């Protein structure tokens, strides 16, 4: 475990051992400015000596792994300074759909008149879908935290090149002319293609020669699409039984879900552009990361992948404690019914000095986050991954450690089992 240090002007220095940090705090030469990761600020002037620190980033659609290593003048990794992973937000699309439903429902409620403005909206250059932009912003937020803790000199990012057209067909590569002929080439509509793909038989009972229906695996009302990957061929009898709840589908088209691959690739350019504006940034590939991680004898985790990226294959020991981060929204909104539907949420944002997602300490020293608060003063406390610590505990038995932010951080013991 290391303690991160910043100087009196707020600039990051090299981390120190807990023993030295404890001595500085006891002598009144430093003060605590952050609890997780534990960071102290010097109250006196220092020489400001810094060594080179390289950060490795393992990008992804759900999780982002980060690691920082100290390097020598030749760029060889010497030891590990930080490891962790961040869980990015996955609720953007659901909130956008809910907002759209609220906006359309205004037509049936007695509310003030608003001029239509959908014809005036323009997408700026470099626009990304909100769900993809959220992932880019979450990765940049983690990098900003690392820059506040360590004197980062360079960044190594693992980026991926996904050929979604080839992945959809289950092959490694396609010939140039094949990209112009998609999976529905020479089929008049999507239904005829799905029937041909499934061999003109029911995918549930394998019957042939019966009237066939094309069924949505995920209904349109639940966010499903008309893409072939979401469609399956069923006979009329199985189709009726599925809708009445008589059977559950056991046969699926066997297609690869390319959503996360597309999201990662779509936000790659924006992420690399933003990082290069801050620090010298280079790219690597997943194939190189896998070889380096195996040579280092590390298990397959996002944090260990990031360590292999930062160390560039040089054997270094991982840290004993890692940081699990989670991006969360800061809003506190709710739709009111009737004439008050245009008013923002008027519920108490703070109860008895606590807000939702505040970090608290329970009796016995266990730490957790406030996941639910009640006006009675009894709260629900759990960890970042959702493990319930206490379903109902009085606020009088809680001690506030950190106020809620859009990036929550929790310290955990590292998993070091071999791959």
C-alpha cells in the first residue's frame, strides 16, 4: 500500500510509504486531503523531485482498467504505483428513452406551451451518441484522477480494430467486394432472409412444412430492433405458445452481439484525441497485451491488463490493494404528475446530513455507500458492486467519510491467482 502525496501548491509528487506519511501527519507537516485513494498534502515547501510515471489504460465498453508504473530514464518499468478498474455507466440509453417518453407524454397533459424545436437541432462536428460519449468522459475522468495523484509523464492505451462485418459472418476477414454485399444481399426483405437463414423450419420444434412466423427475441417495446440478430423463425403453434408464456425459447440464431465492439470503436478516436491534448499518448493492441500479461504471470483482469500495458512486458509485481471505481450520475430528478410535472424533484436531497452515495463508516470499521435513504432515518448501505452491508441502519450509527461525487472509489484486496 502506498500513500499519494501532493505539494503545498496541489501538484502531485511521488508516493511514499504509510510509515513516512504517518510521521508527517503527527509532526503537523502534512494534512489529509483525500481518503480514497489516501492522499496527503505537504504544508511546507519541497524540492519537487519527480520520477517518470507511465500509465496504462485498458479501454472497454463496460470496464476500464488503469495502472501506473515508475520507469527509469530508458523507459523500463521499475515498480507498480497504482492499479484499478472503473465500471462505466450503462444507464444512458434507458434514461434517454424515459426522457423521450416524458417529453411525448406532455401532449396529453395540461402544461405550458412549448414551441417545437426539433427542426432547429444541429449535430456539431465530432458528435457522438450520448451512451458512447459517456464512456469516453468516464475514461477521461479516471485519467484526471490519476493525474491528480501521480506525476504522469506518458500514457499507453490499448485500442482495438473491430471488423464488425467480418465478425457478423463469423470469419476473420472479408474480400473487398464482400463489404458491398451484406448478409441480406439478394433478399427482398428481412423476413425472407431470416426464414432462409433458419432453413425454413421452426427453430424451437424443428418442424418443416408449417406456416412460419418471424418472432422478435427482444420485443420492440423493450428496446428490440428489426435486425436479423433479433429475429427468429417459429411455427405458428410455437409462436402462440411463446406469447402466452407456455414455452421459453431455447434456440437462438447464434449471432454475435456487436454492440459493445461498435461502441468501443466509435469512441476510440475521440478518446485518443482528448488524451493527446493532455499528455504524450501511444497505442497498443490486445494481442501484444495478452503476450505481455502471460509472460508476467498475471491473471486475466482489467487491472492486470492495464499493468501489462504500462509495464510493456517488463516483469513488475502488482500492488496488494487495488481501487474499484464506478461512474454514477449526479442528478436527482423525478417526474411529478399533473400540473407540477414541469417542476424539478422537490424531495429532500439530504437527510440528517447524508446524501445518496455518500461514503460512510459503520460500527466495527466497515465502509460502504448509502444506496437508499428514508425519512425515518434508517438507510440502506452497500458496497459499489451492490453487496448489501446493512439493509436498515440508523443514521446515528453512521459516520460520514466522503461526500458523493460522480466517480466513486473503493479500495479492495488484489486478486493474484495465476491465469
